[in-house]
């Protein structure tokens, strides 16, 4: 009687599968880590589509590579590729006398259902592989550093585009003779990223009233003397790792309330980064920044429906893990766990004012034993002329 660990899904979209074998495809791939019968090293078997087998044998980190046709059930394989892969997995497990399978949070229910029908017990461990993904290896840190470098370049391009724009008589910003809109800046960001091998699921370029909502992408014409939040979070087409950075910009004169908000947020970010090191909880890092915000009279709260014109608060946690997925464990938030060496997290406090809009400053850091490495080098001021 043997046990195995099963990871399955489409590696192009399921990063638990991709990171386990460092192989990507657009069809189902199952990874079976089989325990050795009497201790010692086990074996890793990949089951993938037949036309992917040569590529998988060359690139996948596995001992064996098979296709569903190698393990057909008695009634034959389903013509549905997803079902066929799951059927083959069950037949493989039965052949290897596996009675218990351990799986993580992302295993498709299809596999669990077919295993159950075959009398194979499936145990869900929701934390399976989580710590391994959190503790970034040097090659992963290198990929994140490059992703953040490109992200910062896009941020600088967008902020300088806004900061150096001309102004129409009605205060609307102009570029190359036409109004500068959130949509236009977003398009230019996307083009800039594509030229450098990155794609974006969407950016944030927003002025009030939209930027009172911390996740509003922004729309419409941009104006001088108004706070603009710019948040860019692209993914490398080569390494599949994500960048994530936020800066804010004001064209022209910075309003005094906006300058005060910016100073407070910058101080909160510095406090949270100073608190970041292995063994400290994400909650403690969050509270270090919140202590600064509260000192200046702000709190964390979602805006009520009838928020007054001067309502201002922090609407979200201080940050999140990042890597192959834009948002990974751990959170930097109340109740968050202890940080581990190699954690890659964002530190991004913000304030959101009903009238003046939102401001957020975001860096990415790598957690170390005695502190953290900040992957950002971009200035955090409001003036980008």
C-alpha cells in the first residue's frame, strides 16, 4: 500500500503545477509524486497530452513522462482531454497500489471524484506547497527583480507623461495635441510593456472621484493640479513572474492636503519596511504602518455610502505576497502569519480622500533574516516634471 501527492491542472494558468515541474502547457498536466515503497527517494511522474511528451521529457522536472493513452481504463478513455487525463491518473495510481493521495488547494474536483470512485482516499492539505512557493529561490528573486525593474520603467514613463503634459484652458492635460485620458495613458503603458516582453491584466491611472475607490482603473480626461494614482502590475512573458509598483503624480501645483497625505503615506511605508524581517508576522508589519497613519489622525475603514467630502482612510491591508501569481500568500494584514526568509511581499499603504482622491506608494521587498531587500529604486515624490 503506497501514498502519493497529486498536483494537477493547466500549468499555463495553474502556477502550483508550473512551479512543481517548471513546464508549461495549455492542456491538463498531472504530477504524481510517488513515495518509495520502503523509504528513500520517490519518483515524480508527469501525465500530459501525447503531443507535449517530447517537450515535457526535455524540460519538465520529472523522472517519467506519460500520456493518457499509456493508462487507459477498462472502458476506454474519454474523448474529453481533461477527463481522459484524470482517468489515466487513477489507472496509474491503481497500478502502483496507491491507496491514499494528498492534494493541495488547487486540485480540480474531477480528480478527487474519480479517485473516490476507484476507492482511493484523497486528503486535502490546503497548505501543501505554500511555504515552498513563499520561500523564493535565488532564480525567482532574480526574475522578480527584473519584473520590478520593467514595472518601474513603465511607472516612470506614465508619471512623466502626466507631469510634463501641456494644459488646455479648461485645465485638461494635453499630449500631442489631444486630451490625455486615463484610457490613453493605460494604452501607452500596455504598449511600453509589450515592447519589453511583458503583458498587463490592466493598470490603474485614476483621478478623483474614481480614485476614492482604491481599485478603480480610472476613466476620462486628466486635469492639472489633481492627484493621479498610477499602479502597474505586469507579468513577464519569459519568466512568468510579476512586478507590482504604485506611485502618484500631480501635474502642476500640489494641493496642501495632498502633500500632507503623501508625507503620511511615505512615513507609513518606511515604518512597515523597517519592521519587515523573518519571524515577524505580517500583522506586525501592517500595524507598524497603521501606527503612523493613526498618529496623523487616519484609520483603516471602508467608506460609508454617505461619506462626507472630507472623509479619508486607508481601505486595504498593507500588502501581499507576489511571485508567479500577482497575489500570493502571505498577506500583510491583521491575522497574517510569520514571515519566512525569501518571502516576496509588497508594502503599499495608502490614503483615499473623498475629494482629493487616492494616494498609494508601493514597493516590493524580499524578506531576509535581519531585514529585507527593497527591489525598488524609483523616487516616491509627487512631482515628475
